[in-house]
């Protein structure tokens, strides 16, 4: 399904970016979107920078050449941290938006000023995140937790219809971060620093309790994308929206996740292999 008008491209290493796509659909329901899951190479969080940069550049070129996108949302924290600057340099005329752990709004929300950050090792170790953290160090105490394997477990749960591994890893990493709650010294705000992690929101909520605030990046990224595109006269404000979903690997996981996660009544969508 190739829209007749220029769509907005959205890309992630796998299924996590659907959480961003859902927010983009809600913010801009008339838009056409092309979502690419690099599922044959997912997740990116434990890959090195050259690999992520190579994959990001390759997919960027495919999306631009095949679908003539008017903008691109890099719906992956690791790819944003490791590759977005190179992508912007390679395609300076194309608006490219990224995602990053929402530690600034989390610090503003926190009353105890103790904020947990769950993310991939690649994101937490990146220069981009370390610079962001340095700029925020006086605003709150940030408890960083690299969650090895969690994005992959979330990715695989759709195939196996079993979230036992997701539950176990969530418990492991939440326990490693220390006490959660609203009392002094406790973590009262948790940043979901990977676009996969909203898929584990229920499991995390059961572990941290009802009073801890959880912050992800979907809605802020969608609002910022619309604002920039609107200023450039690129927002489609009428007509039926649509979504083309593509995967570099098996499309079944993507189809199952889309059926559960995306609002099917809001926009037509179909799933195909990118090849």
C-alpha cells in the first residue's frame, strides 16, 4: 500500500515504535504513515554504534526512495542516541524527529526528586544521553537501570503468546533500582526509556504500585512532530489516514502487535515484508 500523498515514515528496530506510531495517529489522524520494523536485526539496544548507524542509514534510504516520505520519526531510543545526527547530516532537507528518555518532564513531575530510568545499555551509555543527563543533574537524582534482554523479551512475547520472561525481567530490574513510592528517598517517577517498554506497562505497574508516575515519549514526540510539520505547511488535515506496516523479518509478530495496539477504526493498515 503506497499512499498517493507523501506519508510520514516511522522506523524502529522492531515492535516498540508502535507505541510512538499510536501517539502519532492520535495526534494526526488524517496522515498516511509508513512504519518499518527492522525485525530481522532487533533489538538495537545491545548492538554497537556502527551497526546501528549502518542499519539506520540503509532503512532511511529505502523509506525515502520507495515511499517519498515528507518526514521521518526515529521511534527507537537507541537509534536516536547513536544514529540520528548522521541521518540528519545525510538528509538535511528532510525533517527527522527522534525520541529520548523523558528525564526532563519526569524531574518536573517528581516530588521526591528521585527518578528511575529504565533503558537499554546502548541508550544509557550514549554520548547524547550522557549530555542530557549532565544538563539535568541538579534537577533530580536519576537512578539508571540498563535492562538487558527486556526489549527482546517484549518483542518475542507476541510470537509465543507468553509474557513470563517479560514479567521476570521487569521484576529483576525494578528490584535492582530500589524502593518505589512517594516517601522521601523513594523513586516516585519512572521513565520508560525504550519505546518497547510501554508494552510492559501492566507488569511494571504491578511492581511499582499505583502512586508511581510512569513517563514515556509517545505523546510529546507526536505533539512536537505535528507542530514542526504544521509550521512548514506539511500537515494533512483532511481525508482518511492509513498505515503501511513493513518488517525486514517475519511479519506475523508485527501483525499481531498491530492488531492489539493500533486503533484499527482510525486508519486502514496492512502488513507486508520489506524484503
